[in-house]
């Protein structure tokens, strides 16, 4: 199984994986054609899908490095809207 597919599965796990970090998110999000941008003030995170210009923003995890459940859900919902999880066999 490819690293890309493993990462996708980690984000889709139920209950949510408690060990996912911003670094994992950066790796996953870059695989679907998104760029990380300046998220604004403080710990803000912002990702822009290059083709559609859709934007995902939220406060990054702090003080711990692990993503919270609501952040993982928001990422999954965003990637579902882009159709990223639809084509599992392409990995």
C-alpha cells in the first residue's frame, strides 16, 4: 500500500486518529493540488485548491501538535467536496 493511500486512510478512520499532525495534513493536502498559504494571524492555517480556488481555513493545533477532531472533519469534508476521496483505486 502506498504512503499516499495510508495517509488518506488515516484521515478517514473512525473514530478520528488522535496522532495526526499539521505535518501529516500538509503532506495530504499537497497531494490533492492544494497550496499552503499564510493563514492570517497567530496559528491560522489556510490551504487553497489551485484549480478551483476553494479555500480551507482554520486555527492550527496548539499548544499540542496533534489535530483536533473538528479539524480533521473539516479537512475531510473539504477533500470530499473536491472529490479527492472518490477515486481510491487510482492510488
